[in-house]
C-alpha cells in the first residue's frame, strides 16, 4: 500500500471517529440505547463496589431525578407520548422556568459529587455481565463532580473509542492479510460505518457493545496473526472468549463458532488431531472458568426464567407458535432486523418511511452474498471462513428470538440487527472479500459509488430529522415515523433547533465535529482518487 493510500485510509478512520463524537455531542441524556441501565450499573459499581444483580438491581436516582424535570426518549410501544413524563415536544412547549430547570439538570455541576442512590425502578440491564461496568467505573468516579451532560459525554466517548479501536483493528488485520491485487478489501473494511450507518447510533453511546466489539477484534487479530497451534495461543483464545462472555451473552454463540471452526480444522487439516482437540478443550475450560460463575448466578437465571415462564404460560414455544405464527409476522421481524442492522436510529426509535431502508438492506444482503460466493475460492478451514462460523450461530440466536417474539406477540419485531456491529472486525473483512471478488466489474464500482452517495445523503437528512425531533419540532407518530409537531421556522428549523437543543446537549460542538469529519472524509476521497486501488487485470492466454 502506497503512502498516499495509507494517508487516505487514516483520514477515513479519523472521519469515523469525528462522526461518532458528533453523534455523542448531539444526543440528549439517555437517548443512547439502554443508557439509563448501563449508567446505573457503572455508577453502582463505582460508588458501592457491588455488582448489580437481578431481580434486586435498581436504577440510579440520578436517572429518576432527571426524568422529573427534562425529556426522556419516546417509548418503544404505545402510548409513545406518555402524559406522566416529559417528551421533547412537551418540554419545549413548557414555560421558561421549566425549560430552565431542564437546562440546570444537564449543564450545572452538582453541589456534591454525584453518588449512586438506588431508586424504586428495576435496572433490567443487570442481566448483562459486569466487565463493561467494571471498566468504566473509574471514569464515573473521576467525573462524578461534572455536570450530568459533561459526565455522559466522557462516558460515551470512552465507550465509542473502544468500538472505534475494534474497527481500526479489523482494518489493520485486513491490510496485513489481504494480498496486493485485492487491496480494495481493506478500503471496504474501513468503509464499514458507511455501508452500515447504524454503526454511529449503536456504538456512540454508553453501552457494552463497544467493549464486546473490541474483544472480538482482539480475538480475530490473534487468530489471524498468531494462530491457534500452540497451547499458549489456545489459552489466549480461551481468555478472550471468557472476557467476552463477561461482557455480553452473545459470546456464547461466538464461542460455539470458534470451537466449531477449530474442531473442523483439526479434523480436516491437522496431522495431530488429538493434540488439537486437547488445546480446544483447554481453551473452552479456561473461558468457562473466567465467565461461568456469572451464568449460574441469579441475574442469568432470572432472565432465562422470565422468558421460560412466559412461554410456559402459552403451553411452550411450539404451542405458542401454532397459535400465533404467521409468515407476515416472521417476515416483519426479519425485515426489521435487517433494517435496524443498516440504520437503528436512537432509543426514541423514530425512523423515516420504510421505503428508504430498501437500498440499505439490499446492499447489505448483496455484500454478504458476495462474501459467501467468494468463499468457494478458499479452503473450508481457511481463515476466510471464520467470519461465517461466527455469523451463523449469532444469526441462529437472533432467529430464535424472532420466533419467540412471534410466539408471544404475533410479530417478530423487536430484535435489533445493530448488534451485528459487535462482529465489526471479522464482518468488515468478510465484506471486503465480497467487494474484492467483484471489484473488476464496472457495475460493482458504479453501484458502490451510488450507494455510498445515497448513504451520505440518507444520514444527513436523518441527522437533521433527529435534530428537529430532539428540539420538539418533530414527534413520533403511531407508525414510529417522524411527524411534524409544529410549524418549522425558516431554513427548515435547523438554526432554531440548534439553539433549543443546546438546553439538553452540545449541538454546536456536534456541528463542528461533523464538519471536521466531512473534511477528513473529503480528504480521504481526494487522496484515494489520486492513488486509486485498481481492479486486477485478467490476462488472456
């Protein structure tokens, strides 16, 4: 890779960092997915040294006090506009004194350092293992004297940096592993957040997905660069899987895919199958020792028991599916999953009309189909197959939960595809393989350029809609889509919305960061234009 290409690639990665920071600065408190619960868990660990456990875990009183004077995200199920709490629309239509109280809740420093006080509300996020809360607890302690808005910014930046490092790790592995004729694969890996713009709202928040993504990236980098043919390497794999399982339960299917791939390799390629299987067993045992205690604890038992009781009340999953299953409910869940993989919005879950998701979903499916088709050029036990070994068990778990949703409600909606960003390092590599396999076609290059232009226009429009939503000019209608709540001032209401949103967030800082990200993106595009990655030329005999 030439110096010009390296500088362009670095500029692209810096642009992702700046766009994520802009997303963070624009978000009002708690608008990131599950931030109330994650914040409460982090604060509890920081101030009490105890790990929150279901069913005893409680939300922080900080969250409850904020909700009394300032808007919270719209509800995910009707009624979206609850009368017993502030929404963005109702808040900005309130009196000057009430708006000032909200501003103080966000921007004023507390008289004393903010401490964890348990409220009466359950902290459902306590179902998650505690490694993420352990990691961010020191940051929460150091920022407890800041304004709530400032503390949330710092915690979000810390979390997003972990996710960004996962992306960088994936790109670095792709650059080391990809042969020169297929260098476009490295660019495709680096463009993951553009192909999948849900990256920004799903990762630029307080959430354990970011740490999970970094652990997967570390696991991927270790296997690709160091292998698993020694006991020491197998122990590193086991330790990473154990750390991942202490972050999120998604590592159970990831571990299944890892050990399945290693076992397949030992059977088909290894001359020392017995030793290979011993290493796999040692790795699995180490991961179980690290994380197994959590999965026999009260939180995991409470979560599993809750779902089991709901299904048992309907006669079990087969009986519930017999009574409620429909193809429309199943396809609704599947499309929602794919749509949220492409664009997830924020915790208010307001979206544009469904038709605008179709290009995003089509290109997502086409990219993964191209990857699967390209696998025919590689041995089934090769490293190129490992992303598929991870993806299939994860998707199987999601498919099961879609079925559970259908069984319980008749609709499969509610399973978010944005969780796939946890696999950003291997899946961006897989996307790169698919793009590289078809990059010699003019149609692929043209469609890729059209799609990237569409994504940037889509994100720009939706970001403006989010700005107007948080400023109370738009609202969430019965179809969970943007609807006008007030007559827009000049310039589509954007200047007024920036001033309004400064009560709850840091929109002017977000604007500067977004413009800086655009400048970095423009530099990356111009540098790539000067040093393009050309498709391989097919030689004819």
